[in-house]
């Protein structure tokens, strides 16, 4: 997917008021910002606008306040954190739209930044209410959507407002779309897709599409158990998504007649229960006995997957290979993460937990693109149009 539209970098923003929809939906820890990855990812666009003397009004949602203001969902901690990262005062409007928000925006100097309150304090946000979109549009001269993590939703502050102002993709959103699209549309071969995590149903859309596009799909995580069950193998006490069994059967069927090799683990690491202190044993095969659960891929599987990743022209990785939160069962995920980091091919990692795993292993900077969008990146990889992006292309 390429942007046919005018680029933000070519827009004349000096002295003009620019509404930036960012995804600042960060975890809060006792009223302060926890992991600030999303705030940092929004900085390039905001800094670019500051450097070009725009008057910058940033908006975002935070959590699910359900359409009413609530102190625990205030963007106050985010405004303070953003202030520190930018090294400049970032005022917070007490509302999303209204007189006080408009007054604050009107009194911004060129190069100054402010934040509107949590867009989900307004019930019209998730309903894509035109009245809320109009209220937001009235504050600004231009609109920039940089909220890739929310691009799969048609909300008032993402899609609605884009139709009412000259609208541009922010730098983050543009990079996300360009890099994720490149994996599907113009991959260097072989294209190797590593999928793990908890559920087949979360990723079946990606599996389906990439059976047609990829050379190899490597399955790990609890996601492998519905595949084993579809083959009639015992899975013991492993986490098995029952609804995933027919999906897995369908995927194996589709793959068997295709040019795509669908690989499953050949060995596993087992535990008694999902607990850091649980007893652990290696299983040379994949038939899990009663009283045990598969919590990681085994060393032969991890080594095989790592070798395939190393030989790939393009790698897409989404979903951990095991319950990597439990130190005893992090080996498979660590081996694959290290292989992705070392791979000479073009490497893209998506998925909240996979990205967290990369960060925990200190490998984030060694991947070509780390996606900030969970659901949005999956939908884009499935080949589905993202309303937040479509709205920009149509604007
Ligand atoms: P991502 O956020 O990267 O897309 P998911 O949310 O799909 O990944 O899956 C991550 C979760 O899957 C982790 O919490 C991990 O503990 C869990 N998981 C992976 N493998 C197993 C397993 N074998 N048994 C239980 N849980 C697992
Ligand atoms: Mg997850």
C-alpha cells in the first residue's frame, strides 16, 4: 500500500494549527506512565511539526473510559511525560472539544504543543459521530493521523475528522504501512513467517493470507496445540483453543496443496502448570502426556526455526514461541528472537507480547521494523483495509 496523497513533509504547516491524532494509549502504573514506547513512537511527527513552527494540538485515547470523563483515564500523566521527552511545556485541555479546548488551541504560539483530554471521554468517539469530528476539525487547519495502533477502527478522531480537513499520514503511520505492506507485497525470498502466541483464531487471517504469499510458516506457542489436535494427537493439559481446531485443520488442508510449507514443532518443553516454579521436562516429540502442559517449543524446533529465519530474505514474526513470561519457558522465544535480530534478511516484528519479548532480550534495535500496532498490524497483514488509512487516502 502506497500513499498516493500529498506527504506531510510537503505540507505548509508554519503558523498553522495542526491536529495530530497519536496513539498514546500507554499502560499507567500508579498514575505514572509505565512502558512509554508508544509516546516515543509519536515523537518524530510532533518534533517535525514543532521544528516547522506549527501550533500542535495532540489528541489520543487512553484505556476504555466508555464515553464519560473519569480521573483514572486522564491524559495528565501522558502530558507530563510528553513534556519531559520533548523538553517543552505541554498543556492539557480539560476536555476533548469545547470552549476551553478551543481557547487553549487558539492561544498556542508557533512551535508550541498541547494535548486534548482522552478522546474516549466523548461517547461520539467510538461511534464516529460527525458532531465530534466537526468539533475537533474546528480547532485546527490541518489533520495528521499518526495513530497506527487505532487505524483499524473508524472513530471520530481517526477517520471522521480526516474527511473535514486537509489530512496527512504522520511519519509513524506511514512507516508502519510501508514496512508491513512490503512484507506481503514485495518480499525478498524466501519469505518466512513465524507465528506463535495463545490463539489460532487471532492469527488465522494472517495464516490464510500468507499460505498464499509465504514460502514457510513456522508455528509455535500454544497455537500449535489446535494443529496437533486436528491431527488426532494428545495435548495433555496444554492450553488448547477448541474453536481453533477446525481453523487449524482448514489451514493444513489449504497449505498441503500450496507452495507454502507449514511447519509445526517437533519437540516441546513441558510443565505441570502455568507457574514460574513448576517442574519442567523436555519432550522429544509432541504427544503431551496427561498431567503435563506444553509451555515452550523444544530445542530442536527452536534451532530449526532459527536456521530458517537466518536463511530468509524476509522475516515476519508475530507471537511468542512459548510462555516466555515464565523464565523456564523463555528459551524458544529467545532463540527465535535472537535469530530474527541476527538475520541478514528484512525483519519485521509485530504483536504486543512479541515486541515485549524483544525488548526484554535487549534486541529491539536489531530488527528492521518493530510494529507498535497489535490489532491494526494483524488486520493490515491480513490484507484488510484500515479505516484510519483509507480515510486519508480518500480525503
Ligand atoms: P502477541 O501479543 O505477540 O501477538 P499473543 O498475545 O498472541 O502474542 O500471545 C502471547 C501469549 O501467549 C503470552 O502471554 C504467552 O504466555 C502465551 N503463550 C504462548 N505459548 C504458550 C503456551 N505454550 N502455553 C500457554 N500460553 C502460551
Ligand atoms: Mg498479545
